[in-house]
C-alpha cells in the first residue's frame, strides 16, 4: 500500500493511501490535479459559472457504514467512494463548490460561485458529511476558517446559516433532517 503524508483536504493527515483509491486522473473536462500545500488538489483549466457542474459524481463502490478519509457520506451512517477527480478535491471553509445529489446517490460538485481558470476547486466537507471523523484540524487558511469544525454535526446555527436558505440546494438533503 502506498503511503502519503499530506494535509489532504485542508487538514493534517498521515495515512496509507487506500488500495482502491486510484492515482489522480490526468487533465480532463476542464480540470487537472496539482500538488498544493495540502497534498494533491484539483484546479480549473477553464472557467465555470455559478451553478455549473464542475466535478461529476462517479461511484467506485458503496462502503456501507465504513468511513475513511476519502469517503463521501450519503446518509447518517452510510458512505460511498467517489472516483475521478472528487477524492482529490480539498476542503475549504469558503469553498468554490457545493453538492448536487444525483439519481444514483453520488454527489456531483456544483459551483457555488464563479470559478476562474486556474482557481482551486474546493468543497466545504460539511455540505455532504454529517460526521467527518478523519481529520483533526482544518488548515484551509480561508478568512472564514472554522478551525476543526468541518462536519455538519459540529456546525452551530450561525455557521449553518451561511448556506441556508439561499444556498440550500448545495447541501446534502439528508443533512437538513438531522440535528
């Protein structure tokens, strides 16, 4: 098993790269991966407008109740593994993208704002994850950084209000039914 030491997803993380996590994809569909201070990140090679699908959801496998650092939570106790660029999208408390739930249960990443060519494509993990559990400290460096508070479960009402009601479409629907 390959080993990585990074600040993956804007968080300190030293772990073995899961066997089923493929190498970052080559440049395609207006995206490319590059090394960042947080490990590998995804960058736009073309402009995307607010509401555009930036990273399509590609299902690799259903993980059931098993979580890991590259998993996407799709229910209170249910995770899946995305493929393509999505496992390499870093967290930011001031993210470029939110999520759109697809018919097959995957999450596509949808632009919360305009994304210019060369911008890093980021996701606030709290928009899809009720409980992250794999990261101890946020290192995103944004002006609105919440520190270690990167899951929906740990956000207070004021932090959730950033996305509700105007950006509710970018939040995983299952989260809205949980405390």
